[in-house]
C-alpha cells in the first residue's frame, strides 16, 4: 500500500540496512524459533568434544559389549546411554553430536567455496556478456541438467572417500546455482540508474563492479546459500548412506542412519531414528531461517 | 540573465556566430540491433517468426547548446529523448555522429581529458530511489567520485560533502544516513548533490521531477533554477511535461520517433507551434487553466520504433498530411531565424 | 437525466492501517456524494489517502488495513456493513474499478475475448454469443479499431494505451453506475491520455455513469471533472465544483498546489512553492495536518477545522481569499 510509506517520514535515526534486516527478520516467530534451534544445533556440534559423554571416534573407548543398548539404559559402569548405542557400542548421543560436526562442516564449507566460485563466474558472465557469457551459462545449464547426486557419485568414485573429497564433490555440483543467481541479479542491478550514475561519474570499472554492483547482488545469493546449506547436508547424508561419502571411522549423520538401517524392522529403531531426527530438525530449522530471509530480502516486498 | 538571452538568440542550429557552443551534438545516431543466435536462426528456418531487429532510437540529431542555456527536450515514449540524454551524459556511446564539448570532439580527446570532459557533463535521473545505491551512506554517495578523482582528499571529504549538501538544501547532519531514510524530494536533492560534487558545468536532467509530488516538484525546479543562476550551469532538460519545460527552458526541442521535428525558443514555440505534432502536443497537454472542456484528441497510436512509417513518421496521425508526406521524409529546415521545423507544409507558404 | 439522484454517498469514511510502526490513518473522515453522470476528481499527493479511499468504497482494503468507521452508501445501501458476497456481486457489475496498471485487471495468459466473455457471464445469464457481442460493443465504445480482430488478441499484443482501453472496456461491460478510476492515465503519453479522457467523458455523458477520477494531477481533472475534492493526509481539505476549486481555492494547501503549477508562474521566475514535505501518516501533526507547512497557520489550527460547507467547503480556520 502506498499509503504507508515510511520513506516519506522525516529521517529519524541512522538505520543501516543491516539493522533494518535484523528488525524485519525478528518479525516472524517461527523464523526466530528456527534460528534459536539452529544456533543450539551448531553450538552443540561445535562444542561436541566437551559436552559429548564419549568420544565416538576413539575406538579404544568403545566396548562391543555395549552394542545395541536401548535408549535410557546404562552399561556396567553405570554410564547412561540417553539415546542408546549402535552395534559397536557407540553412545548414539555422542555419535550424533560428532556426526553433526561432520555434516555441518561439509554443508557450510562446500556452500562457502561454491558461493565464492559461483559469485566470481556469475559476475564475469554478467559483466562480460557476449560469447563468454553464453559459454559459461551453457556450461551451467549442462551441469544443472544432470542429477546432482549422479555427478557427486561419479566424482567420489574417482576421488575416493574422505570428508575433503565430499566437500570437493559438493562444491562442484553447487557452484552452478550461484553462478546463475548472481548473473541474473547482476543483470538486473546493472540496468539500475545508480550504476549508470556511477558510470557517469567516470568511476573505474573495477570500483563499479566491486563497490556498487556486487553488494546489491548479494541478498538473493544469501537466500540461495541458506537453502543450499540444507541441500548440501542432505546430499552428504545421502552419499554417506550409500557408502561413498565419509569414512566409517568418522560417521556423519547419513552414515549413522545407514548403519542402523538393518535393525529398523527388528525393533531396534533408535540407531536410525535419532540421527534421522537430528538431520530433520537441522534441515527444517535452516529452511525456516532461509524462508524468512527470502521474505525480508525480497526486493519486491521492500518499500 | 541577459547573457543567456543574447546567446539564446545567437544559437540556432547549426550554431553560427562567434561564441563556441558549450556542447554540440553532431548527427548523433543510436541504433539498437540484435543478431539472431544459432537457436533463433534455426527456429527461423523452421518457420518461426523471429526477426533481427534494428531500431534507430535516435536518428541523426544535431543540436548546439550555448553556455548557460537551458534546452528543453520534449517527446512521448519511444521518441528517443532518454537515449539521447544517456548519450550526451556519456553513459552509452553513439552508434555514429559525435559529441563536441567546447569545440573539441569528445571521442578524439586523450584519455585524461576525456575523463575530465565526462565529469563536466553530469546527469540527474528520474527515479530518486533507483538512482541512489541503497547500500551507501549519503556521505559516500556524494563524496566518492570527488575523492576518487582527486578533487578532494579523504580528510576534506566530510567538509566538502557538507558544503555540497547545503548547496542543494539538505541538512549536512544527515550525511551518515542511507537513501531509504529520506523522502522522494530529499533523495532527488541527494542525486543533484552527487552530480554537483564533481563540479560539472552541464547537467542532463532526465525526467528529474516526473516522479515527485506536485508540491515537491516546484521545490526541485526552483533548485535547478537557483543552481543555474549561482553556478552558471547549462542544462539539457528532458521531460514529457510541457508546463515544466515551458517554464524552465530557453529553447525547446521536440522529438518524435527518434528525430527532431521542431526547435524553437520556448516563448515562440509555446505560443506559435509550427509542426502539427507540436501543435497536437500543446493542445492535448492538460492544463490547470482549462475549464471543463471536450477533449478532441488526435487519432492513432505512437508507431513502434521497430517499424517506423515511411516518409514523415507523424503522417499516419497528422490531420494535415499531404500525399508527399507518405513517401518523402521532411528535413529539419530553418523556417525563421532561430526556428527549425521538419514539415512539408512549410514549403507551401 | 436527473442530476440530483445520488448514486454513491460516502460518509465519514475511516480506513486505518495497523502497522508495526503504529496506526496509519490513511483515510480519516472522508465524505462526498456522487450523483448520476457526475465526474468527481479526487486529487492528492502520495500518501494523501486518495487511492485507499477508492479501494475502501469497493471493500478492497487488504490487511493490515481495515475500514474502522463511516458508511459507503450505494443507492442507499451501506457497503461497509454489506456481506462479502453482496460486494462481489456489485463489484465489476454496478461499481467498477480501473487501475493505473491495466495488468491489474487483465490476465496475461487469456485472450481478451475469453476474459471479457467470462466477465459478462459472471454476472448475467446470457448466451456466449450474446456475451461476445457485448464485449465487441464495449471495445468499440472505448475507441478500439477493428474490435473483432482485437478480441482474439492477448494483452501483451496491445500497447499500453490500448491495454488501458481494454481494461476500461471490461469495466464497462455491465454498464456500471459508478466507475472508480485510480490514476488510469498517469503512465500514458499526453496524446494517448487525451484520447482516453475523451472516451471517458463521452461515456459519462452518454450513459449517465458516475466517475471518481483519482489523480495527483490537478491539470487533468480541471478539464475533466464536474467537482473536485482535494485530499491531504487522509482528509478532504477542500471540495467544490471544478471552477470553484481551481479559480477560487480557499484552503491554503489547494492554493499552494495551484500556485506551484509552472503555467501559473511567470516564465523563468521561481515557482511559488509549498515548504516542507508531506507528513508521515504515522506521525501526523495535531489538528490541521497542513499546519506546519501553512503560511496562514495560527494557534487555532491546533484544533481540527471542520469542513465548512457541502457545496464548496474547506477545512481551514484562516481560508485564503479567492484567487484573482
């Protein structure tokens, strides 16, 4: 509604775009809930070595006698297994916390690297135009027309197992999304009058791209990135579930789910269920945050 | 304003007399073309209706603007006035023809001087929001270019920005704010301040008051006139609003479909328009002082620039069109001292 | 044609927007009467509440906006309290709306014929061929050449001016009693605007349709409207016949607006200008909202002035003498 345009108000106090973003973000209770849960998950994953009852990677601490304990039961020494244990006697809560570390590490780092690559490639495509633009965008199209999981499987088959390999594979399948988003954002922004004004002021081209164009292309990218983190975590889980992702010695959530899968129908549901729930809650909270960011940063909804 | 008055009389087109024009547009043309890519060529071969298009958005426009003069440029959508303004401001290059700044062709200037000349011609845009980078503070929007070009040092920037802000009627206390915190009129003042900060002597105003509320419009028009008086600025004032142009411009240029159809001192043009299109525009522009009346519009639509009519582009809508107008394009000729018009009817008198 | 028959009476209409920043009184006590065949120009700047007034009449205000008081009477029937079903029945048939952007009315993926025929059938039980015939007539009436061919076309195949004509033709399908037009010619070129004004004027004269023409441009309504209402910050500050308002403006705001029009000033002289800027609706000055910008304001203006008269009235304690 044009009737209520805050811009017609006399400027009251200095309000940075960031402050405005924060205020508007906090408007949605669901999103705030998502954010709180996400912060809890991330910090518990970060501090896993201090809060987890057990180090699940230290094979010497594991006792095969404690295998498949049901949730809430204790071992001979009286150590409580809140969420039960898996076949090797790993405390599931500890495994989930450590698994989250791997999952989040893979999700965030592959997204960050892919974002950087996509940003650069997309900007070049938008600014250069012509045949270079066409070549880049066709490459992007081809990549996006393959199922992501297929490309990742092929890459991992070539590269072998390992957290770093998974990150490389996930980066390789994600950059194209960013390249496309950045390019379309940059093409829109380029036509805006403030860019023309910068040209008119004879500012160096590099300056126009980095100081004027780039910061204004970021909002849609941030939104895509949040959703992509969730996507990357799911992909990693899928890959690990299929057995081509992280090594068995450093189980991620996907691998935990996979290892409990065989017991699902024999009543020992917890080995798969709890890592699955952890994955679900993580993904949902990231998406809640991402959705609200999209609403707040959507230029069409801004005044 | 006597200097202006004399120069106004002395600068018809092409500029005769002694004074070098501040800016001369010589046969400026801008064509927009697209070549078909591979897929489109294939589609065409298969019978799809794809075409290469070739639009002359601006077609052979020549104009000399004297120092201190305000030239109004009027026309409807698709007439090329915005494209012409962008070319003059150096945002898009002309397809052919040249811009001559103080007697020297811009294209032939060495790099450094070319940049200086570009800075001397600045632009004030239409949309007060889109023309300001939303992520920069006002101090940076105004102060960036003068700092980058060495007009002021980093230390002097704050004082310099404050002085420019005062000049355009903004409180320097707001320098740390962002564009969205200002009203439309204030944002337009920021846009003007940004242009003034590089010390131009020529301003291209492209519909610079069109997006503003009526009561704010008057404030900005007054500011333009004040700046002209104080800084001796020269203007190319592009607008669809005849009332505004009549008020502010010494000379008015009317464009239709990429070409100039009439040039005349404003006082004469608005009382005795020569070209039938100018007359139609003047008759149909709503005016506060017209009472309840019956509108009697000219017929027809503005033709697409993709497919302009042959001969005089206005002939399909012209109530006075002759058979000749359909085939032969009238040239822009002098019909009285300082007045030009492109109409065959002038040959009949 | 009896001019005295009131088609639409708006009385003390109040539409507020309940936003995070507070309550914005977009429309705050607006009253006017519209007679058969009459053209009312509703003039105001952005944020004056002119568009919201139009939307309120049709019950089209979206949250966080809400009509909180007053009445909109169509032939005596109050629309504010009417059921949504009844409103839907009236909208598009008895009371039509035209927007600045014709694509608000037009569906880009349907042909003009489909849209028009559907509109006819939505309110009237007639055969398809009759509906088509009526659509053709409506297109012809707004000056669209070769309406038979144009019926088959899609909205994107029309120019901006033609699209607006189609939107107007759709509004006319049911020969409405009232048309509310919100800045329908603002985005159009001068010569095209003149054509549309011409068609609308003819239409009101011939069919007796009453028209509310919402605009920011005094010049447009001075040649078109019978009566003019000037809005400022949610209130009508002056209302009267077009001649009275334009030639004898009494409210300092109307007076200031008229004074700032370039053609009312001597060429090259500074324009008379209204100082300051439009106040925020969230933070309106006490009493007369124009007070901080008004050259004639006195202490009395801290109270809200009443509208002085129905015929030619103004909300001001210190009205201007008639303009020479």
